[in-house]
C-alpha cells in the first residue's frame, strides 16, 4: 500500500508546475506575448472570446500552442504568436499559466 500512496501523492503535486517548464521564464514570456489578450497571469482576458489561461492544465496549453503553430487549430492571431515560440517557450508558458489560480478547476 505504501508505494501506491507515494505515487498518488507525487501525482497530486505534479499539476502545480508543468514538467520541463520554467516558471520565471514563462512569466517573462507571458508578459511579452500573452498578457495583452489574456492578462499578465492569464486570469483577465481583454475580450470575452479570449480564454482564461490561469489554472489551465499545462499539457493542454502545450498542445494548443503546438496545434496553432502547425495550423491544426485555425486562428490567424494565435498562429502568428505561436510561430514565435520554441517548444521550450511553450513548456515555460505552460508552467507559468498552470501554476496560476483561477476558477477553471479546483486548485491543488
């Protein structure tokens, strides 16, 4: 039972920062690229059609940005921003936004 408990405990804390991402670099990149439309911490979008990024799952953010960059998701504004991002930038942004508090889901 003890090993299973440790696995569950480790997974519970894994959501607070996206693996491979750097919070501080993500914060800086968010201020440069994302803040105008989504707010500095991702919780205050400038327009109703802009999603809340704060508290979003890190893997979802990376997937969405990757899909915008590849053209799998169609949005000319997001494509232009995603084209500027490296894979590491995406992971850093995911770490930053997933660590922010919002009402999207229960915060661990």
